[in-house]
């Protein structure tokens, strides 16, 4: 049990770190996740963003959404930027009494799974104290929905369209959590904005460690997944309830499923509400559907076994 | 000590806060020495052993935006890998100082000296200084920090040393004391930085309505560099008696032919010119010590009366009418209304040595052309290239 666990919404900070009026789409899953994380985060805080929808929609010069110090450098180097800030504050506090800060870096799945994975790996290996949050909308949404290493099998994107010959993405999603866990960092967790209490407590737990931590949060995208802007949280919840998005944490190497799903809904429930994946329900795509289901089931079973090991 | 060691020693005396670097030949000795200083407690700094040069510069930019004094060092492919981050350093107005041990670019892979690496990033908004020897490199480190961190400038500064020719050359270096260093270069006092007490947004997204103006501020700061550097040099001169100006000048007063080069070749060329002078040849030398901003006014002070200029470029620009330094020299002359012929030679790529005798030959070739009334060859000539 986490000391100081957040049990009610009243225990969160208000929306003091971001201003209204940002330019994200209505129903943007990323912004909802970011908001929840900021409401949980301890202060003083510095936020880093990779080039992403988050950066573009939050800082159209000369306006900014951020009421906390914020920096964006490039697409692939958010983790490195966090490293630089952390190291600078460490030495400046030692030499000139500068105040230490909490640091959270946000990157999308493109900036984390693909182009930014080297920078992330380097920062995790070096052990800087910061949280890296990958908000995962499972494609390059900022450039207009292209497939990424995070895109699930069969999903339609503009670079993995449903063609007459090839149906959507032909590869499974990369298991980023396992890559991160292999760095033996103190804390890594998945999260969903549909399960806010689980999410905010993971933020608090991550910040309790003197080292790098990682939070992988699902960020349903109304434009790229094709669902109504009012459905974001519902879609995120379906991802959890179908075991598509297992909520778990790896704390000092110990796996734990934080939200057991004893009676999962059929994966079809998650697929049918979004046009990027609903074609998998057509009879001609049954094989792809089976393969995706196998991926989801195997991952869940593996996580269950790992959790049991450390129970 | 070697130039690399002299640079590391200066960086230590400059009391830097953060070093983020990645090893690459021939700059590695600089970061090795700095690592030793940090690990032995001789320098209170954070050394971030990053996993690439891209991350080296990224971490430097972030640390600089946090208010730290920041140093890094690289060469060749490392500088090329940093390329996109270099623009952030200048546009986000980060006073980072970087030593560049100039080295050729692949392919073929080659670890030796030429200036292709820095020329590839010459438009990234960095002040670029060339050192001719270890002493200059040592002194320029202090001046570079002073210049970079000046509120009127706030630009990153590259201190270029020729790979191996300088990086590994050992010479006696006159050093300043730690207290002199501390007086000349007190701790950085950043005005704007990442801190919760004054939340600011760095690296915002700017559209066509603002992008141009923001970028132009780098040009405005760059324009202020020559005067500011001269002031800084004056202060440094009073302390050390050493001063280098924007260009190095040798026997230009009555010169009929003036050779222009940058880096360690200046010493070799100087030796050649001394010998030619003994033979009565009126040759002179201009060494480009400040390359960005290009020292237009300083150059014009010395070339008005020459009959021809010889511009030696240690980098090529395939398909261009001139190699990089010659492009700038020609633009300088054109704007001043001077129609002086310019002979442009590309030389020494991939570390190929150039001797004093060769410099003599190059100068004599032009002198004889002038004497015979032959026109100076236009375009780019490739000195020492085997047929």
C-alpha cells in the first residue's frame, strides 16, 4: 500500500498547472491523461514534451497552456531533455542552492516506441530521477495517423490502410513495457484515464522513487481511432475491460496486475467501437482477429504468471 | 600539454556545471580529462555520459535552459548527428560552449582533419571560432563562455581545433590562475530559465505569423558579436597580455598577394610567407579566427590594396562556385565594391598534410600569374589532388 494513497478526487490538486483554451481536439485522450497526471504530480514540477500533438496544441506562440515550467526540444529527445534538466538542477542545487524539482517528460508513441527509444533507453540506464510518460494513441496522430511500433495488428492507418491485398498493419504492437522493465528501473506501470484512481496513484508511486520511472498510458484518439468525441473514456475503459490494455506495474522488478479483470469482455467489444479496427470483425479478416486475440491473451496470461511469482 | 588537455583544463577553470558528451576521435581526450576532473572531485559538475551526440547536445540545451553553464565537445559524425539540435541551441538562446576537433565526414570513414564537419553546420546560428594553436584554444574557452553568456548575445559558441594537428599537438600553454578565471568568468547568472517560481514555456510552436521574427533575433545577436568579442578580448588582454582579434594578420601592410586560411594551417602559411618575404615576395596572411559571424570589417581593413587573394578551404562544397570561406570572402569583396581576383584552393581533406613548401608553391603560382598578366583561375582548384 502506497503511503498517502489518493482515495478521493478531493485529494488531487486542482487544474492549476494548465490553462483552459488549448487547441487539442474535443475528447482528446492524451489531454485527459496529461491533466490527470498533472493533478496528481507533486510540485515543484518541470514538464518536458516531445514533439507531439501535446506540444502543438498546447503552445501556439505567443500563447501557452502551461502554468508550470515547460520545455519542448525535439521529437526524439524528451527523455534526454529531462536528463539535462535533472543533472543541471542537481549540480545547481549543490553549488548555488537552486530548488530541486520533480520532472515529468511526455512523449507520444511515435516519440517513444520509435524515434525516441534510444534517448529513452539512455536516460533510463543513466538513472536520472524523472517520470517518462508515454501517452499511447497507437499511431503518429500529429502527422495524420500513420502506423507506429505501437499500432496494433490489423489497425488501419494512412500508412497501413485496409487495402484489397493487405489489411491494415501486418505486425503486432511492440511490447514497450518489457523493454523499459529490462532497464531494471525502480518503477514502471501502465495506466488508463478511464481508471483515474489507479493512474494518479501510479504517478505518486513513481515520484516516490529516486530514479527513473515510466508510465505507459493509453490515449484514445477520436480522429485516428474514429469514435465519437464523447466516447473517449468509454473506449479507454473497454480497452481495460477486454484485457487489451492490462493495468499493471513493475515495482523493483515485481510484477503486479493493479486492476484484475476476472471476467473480460470479448475483444470485439473494444474493436467494434472504432473504425480503425472494426474491419477485423468481418469474416474475411477472421485470421487477423484470431492473431490479435492470441497476442492479447498471451500477454495477459504472462502478466498473471509474473504477478503470481511475486505475490 | 596537448590542446585537448588545455581545453579540458580551461573548462575546469571555467567551473562548468554540466558536461554532456559522447566520445569521438579526435576529441575524446577532452571529455576523458573532464571525466577525471569530475570523478576526482576537482570539478563540481554533472557529467552526463549520454548515448549519442544527438543526446549530448539535447542534454546540453536542456541543462542550459535550466540555468547551468554547459560544455560539450565533438567532431565529424558527432557534429553531424547533433545537427538538428544545434539549431535549438541558438534559437532557444543557450550559451553552450562546444569544442569541435575538426574532422572529415564519411564516406569513406576517416578520422583526420578537415573542416567539413563545422562547415556543414555553419548556418545553425552558432558563433564559430577557429584556434590556430593550443594557446589560442585555451584562451578562447574563457572568452567563449563570457561571450555566449552575455545578455546581449546568448548564443552558443563553437571553438574549432584542427583534429590531430591541434587536438593531439603538445605545446607549452600559459595558463591563468583559478582566481583569475573566477574573476574573468563569474558563475552564470541566467535571466530566464526553467523554474517553478517563474513558469515559462520554452520551445513553443510558432507559425508563419511569428517564426520569422523569432529566427531573426539570432541574426541580431550575431551582429552584436564582433564588438562584444572585442571588448571581452580587451579585458582578457589586460589580464594575460594575449589577444587574437577576429582575424590573424601577418605582413599584410604592403602585401600584393594575401593568403586566407583558418585553423592550424595559419602557422604553416606564416612560415612559408616568412621565407617568401626573404626572397622579396610581397605576400601576407589573413587567418580567419572568427568565422561566424564572418569578420567582414576586419578583413576589409587588410585587403583593399592587394592584387589577388588566395583562399584556402579545408572543406568542399560540391557544385558550388566557391568553397565555403571563399564564398564569404567573395561576398565581402563584392559588397565593398572591390574587384580583387580570388584564387580558391580546396586542400588537405581527410587530414592530408600541407607543408610550408606547398604554401610557397601556391603563393608563387599566383604571384607568377600576376607578373605575367595571366588571369587568376576562376572556380575551385583542388591542391594536391592526384590525377
